[in-house]
C-alpha cells in the first residue's frame, strides 16, 4: 500500500500505518466486551423483577430506592429507601430500581482512564488508535479538550463509586444472614467476591491515587503526609493491574446479577446452610 509520510515517519493516508502486528484485535475485543455487557445491563435494568432472593440483592439494583411489591423476585417494602413506587414515574418505563442505580457506576466506567483509552483511542475513526494508525485526517488532536471534555468529570464520579463500594460491601455482609441466622451460600460468596473486585478496581483508580496522594510536594514533611504516601503506594499496587481489575470486576458484577436472577426464577438452586 502506498503511504504518505510527514516528518517523524508517521503514515498519513487514511487507515494506513507502519505497524506489522494485528493491532485491531485489541480494539475489537474491547468493543465486543463492552457491547456485550452494555446489552445485558440494559436488558436487566428493564426487567424490574427477579433481582432479590432470600438475603441476596443484585448489585444492579442496590440500593433499592423504590419497590414494586407485585413484581416477582422483588424485596419486601421495608427494603426500599423511599417506599412504594411513586405515581409520577413515566408509564412507558418499567418499575425498575436499576434505572436509579446503573447511571452512576456506568458513568464512572465510561470516563475511567483505562476504558477511555480502550474505546476512544482505538475504536472511533476520528481518534488515533494508539497514535500509530492513521484515522480521519485532522490538523490537531483535541479529543479530551473539546469533544470529550466531559471525561474530566471522572474525578467526581469517583465519589459516587466509593459510596457504592460501601453499599455493596454491606449487601455482601447481609447476604450471610437470613431470618436472623448466620450462614453461607453460593450467592453470599458471589456477592462477597463482587464487592472485593469492585473495590480493587475503584481503589486502584488513577483519580483515587490523586485524591489520597496528590497535590503534595513532600511526602516526608509530616506524619500525615507519610500516611498519605503509604496509602498512595497501596493504591499504586492495585493500579498496576487496573486493566485486569476493570475487566474482571465488570463481568463479575454482571454474573452476580445473572446468578441471583436465575436463583430467583427457580432456574438454579442456591446451595446454602439455610433451608430454601
């Protein structure tokens, strides 16, 4: 293929490049993985049913804001923060608490430093895939300064993500109790792993590292700064595997919802120490 070059040796013709590896495999898998999760999460949110069983609550629906008591597989009314479903809810939408929940972790994921690299540097044709494969010609790349300026809201989405880690950890703790009895079931382990993976992903976030260890010129100037440095170092350990935490936690949270849904529908049997 004929290639036009400028100073620096970069190929300038549309879709031309100097790479010899199968660079498109990574972007393709990223696109398929995110699309699969997006389709399932959207479908699950529209169900509005079978998200609760015994002491198990799907992470897609936690915390429960409103409850439609007539929906199959929904928790008792006292589980809802604001009680019964309100009359002002649009009639064309199902009574699903997930609509109030998924927007927050969804935005946190969408603006995540790893995911933004994974999708907009590789998939859309108007951005440079890894700055090595030429896409649509442009005089100056302005992705994060204009078109994708909203990505800077990631640091604020982090605060909501931290709150959800506490909520989901509490849900995992409650899943070991049923009717006042301490026990353990497969669902309890699934929810515990879910909270752990989401915590590893969130606490390894670049914004979290900056929150606890940024804006300091000297880590050893005071005992408080030394503590922040230790916390920053721990977050850095998680950050080194941020991509792994991101993908494993993404699909596990989907699996947690699917497992509870299947148990609630009677398709799967949950093995536990309580009587079903």
